[in-house]
């Protein structure tokens, strides 16, 4: 097997039992920093990467994103899951073509979401969403890369927090070939329990971008995978903006006083 196939196999194995955290770097430096902390896998963040390019989320073009995937996977030795947004096309044939390109970058996993970006109709129709997932599954199967496919239903973060509809969609995505299921935006542990129960034995990913769950709480209810989305990138950029604001407005440098941590970043990247 190729190195990419080995990583994909390792990523599948991580989903087989237990619970693991998959933090989200936004560039090569943050990927290497997180890998050095002992995490078993990483996941890209569309928001964090877009911000690093001076763009809003979902405004990065496909070629640039594919280059980003290549850079991140080449920078670490652990599996990398790709935030592939909506597959960069609406229709299933386009999703198929784009997933085919994505799995050639060395990623071990890839997610496809069902949000449209349109406020009035924030989710793709049910049948179209299922067909899009089938197209992604077909692309992965034909590539023989064994990349882990994650099906995402975005209702809870686009103003449609309907648990029954979310479960209906995730169930259909599982039937369409998704290996892992993900409904970002859920913050109620009872709802998490319901999703885990209703979709068993498929592994469930939960987004934790605030202090509302612990790893142990989610592990106890059967969650397999925990991601943080753009939260780490947001923390980093918030610290930068706050420090720069104090320097600019007050002429003081208090925020950068602790900027000499015991960790040597030069040694980390050597």
C-alpha cells in the first residue's frame, strides 16, 4: 500500500472503537504544532484556512484548497481529514469529479456537507443531498484510496435545528455510503445520545467549539470523534487582533508580554 493508503487505513481504525479528538489546523505551522502534541489525526478547517488567506469562509477556490490539502498532508505523518465544504459543486457529477481530485492529495478522510449558503433555503433538497453523497462515495471507491467519507448535515448551524430531520438525513447519508456522520452545532447531550443511538453502529463526530462538553462526557455516550472546527484559528486571530488593538490605541504592550513561552517554536520546526 502507498503511504496515503496506510494513513487512510489508520484513520478507519481510529473510528472502530473508543473516542479521539481531531483538532483543526489552518496552515502547515499549526498542523505541525498540533501533531507534536500527540494527536492521532488532524482535520482541516475551511474557515481557518480562508482567514489565513484574507478571505471569508467558503470563498477559497478549489485549486487553492487542493494545494492546501497537499501542504498539510505533506507536513505531518498522521491522517488528515479534509473539510471539503459542499464538494465545490451542486450537482452530483461535479461532486464526483471534485472528490476524485481531492483524494489524490494524500488526505485520509473527506467530508461533504449539505448546506447551500443561501439564507432562504439553507439546505440542499433531501434527494439531491443523498445523490451528492452517493457521488462522493463512488469517487472514493473508484479511486481505491479507502478515504474515510464523512456525511455532514448542517441544519443546526444554518437555522434549521430539527433533530428528526437531521437524523433522517444522516441515516440516508449512511445508506449512501458515508463512513462517519457529523451534525455540527449540537450542544445538548441528550440530543447527542439520541444521534449516537439512532445511527449506531456508524461513528459520530461532534463539534466542540466552546466549553459545553468534555471529551469524557462525549466518550461516555458513545461519540467516536471530536473536532473543534475553526475555534483554534479563531482563538489565534482574536489574540492577534486584541494585542494589536492595545498597541495601536493605548501604546502599551501587555498582551505580548507572555510571548516567550517555554516551548521553542524554532526547535519544534527544526
